[in-house]
């Protein structure tokens, strides 16, 4: 395992920010850490990276305990904190060389990282002359310099315009091909765009830890269908996998199925075989965004 979080609880004085949180992330996974404001995402990331101590529990990064073997653990971690603290008066390359010095990384590596994160066009500028998207690239470059196995990115896309957003998401996806990545966000679409697993946290507790397709697969399938004639409910109930059928009005029905199989062709054939015409047939499934809202409110 690249990251193992075992029964972490964190108190800030009386307030419990994390409540017995456990999860593990395998080498090479990109995991979205999703939750509303104040859920405990940043606190969890600060504990994983060793900047804050837990009140209870243990974290291992690349098998090193973050509290008892902090230096070894931190060698394996690249961290982009929430507000990406950069020295704004420094030139991009100067800043990265400064970081390279701290990690005892060669100048050569700095040039490679600049190319990797697409900073070449802006590398000659001062950091305070850069757009937010390019500042994020500088933060990412600094996090990647010592070639860590694990990347912890705290809301890396917050405040970016739509173009920069797509660029940074693609970059994270690209970097994630050979790193373990945990990144936080409160945007479900972002998780869908970048990763295949999501850990959902709310009020300090993990409320879901699933592959995205499992999350989707757990949902009932809901179809809204309109026929050209009024029919009896018991007639509709002969359709397989039907969980419930609600008559919205005269000839329109809301059908809920308990299967992942696409039921639209089945409903269409049912109508055809029984001399009915299908005037409308729409999938009404909740998207993951509304599922997230349901789980966290
Ligand atoms: N240093 C601190 N002292 C006291 N309370 C804190 C401290 N840092 C965080 N908290 C509290 O702990 C809870 C979790 O905060 P945290 O920043 O971890 O949430 P988050 O999920 O990262 O939120 P956001 O999405 O808004 O960044 C919040 O109620 C917050 O007010």
C-alpha cells in the first residue's frame, strides 16, 4: 500500500474534525477525496503529510509511519497545499532550483520537471506575473521535484478558469500514470474526469469509499415512459426487473428497475409486442452530483 490511514481521529480543542477515519490507497491509484466545506479533507491531508499530528490513529506512507519516521515518509510525498504557498517575488526557475536544493535534486531535474508540467513558456517570469493556472503548475512542479511515490493535492483546481481547469485536470491524470495520487475537491464532475475511485467524507466521517462504477451501479434505473394509450398497472408489472411503477398521468409512467441492464429496449419491445406506441422514453437517473448532495446533506 502507498497510503494507509488507520483509525484517525483529530480534535482541534473540543471540536472533532476527523472521527475514526480509515482507508488505504494502492500504488498507482488516483483517488478523489470529496466532501463539502469543513468536512475534514485538508485536516486529513495535513495529517498524511505530517504537518499536523493526529489525536489518535496511525498513517503509513510507503510503509513509513508519518509520526515516528517522518523524514523517511516525507521523502515519498509530494504535497500541494490548499493555498499553494509560493515565493511570489522569485522567478519560476529560481524558485524550483531553490526547492531542488532543499531536496538535494540536480538542476537537470528542474529542467525536466518544467517540461513535464508544461511551464516552458512561462519559466522566465516571476511567479507573481503568472496566471493562477500557471502558479498551480509551479506548485505541482515543486511537489514532483524529488520524484515522490505519493502525491497529495489539496483542491488543486479551485479558482481556475474553465480552460485552466481542463489543463490541470489532464496534467494530474498524466502525472497519475506513474504516481499514487490523492486529491481533494468538492466537485463530483472533477472526480469523474480524473479518477476511478472516490472517498466521500462528511463531518469528519467517511460515508463512501467506492469505485465510481460501483457508485453508479448501486443506483436504481429510473425511466419515464409515455405510451399512446392508457394501460393497467398490472399489465406494466409484467416487465422484468420492475421495482415500482408510478402513473404520472394518464399515459405516462415512472418505472424503477433494480438492474444495471439498460431497460429502455425492453420497455420499447414491451410496448411494441402489446400494440402500443412509445411516444417518449427518457432515462431519469440521478447523476453523481445529485448523489453526492443526497449523501452529504
Ligand atoms: N487549525 C484549526 N483550528 C481549529 N479548527 C480547525 C483548524 N483547521 C480546521 N479546523 C476545523 O476542522 C473542520 C475541518 O476543516 P478542514 O479544513 O479539514 O475541512 P475541509 O474539508 O478541508 O474544508 P474546505 O473544503 O472548506 O477546505 C472545520 O470545522 C474547521 O473549521
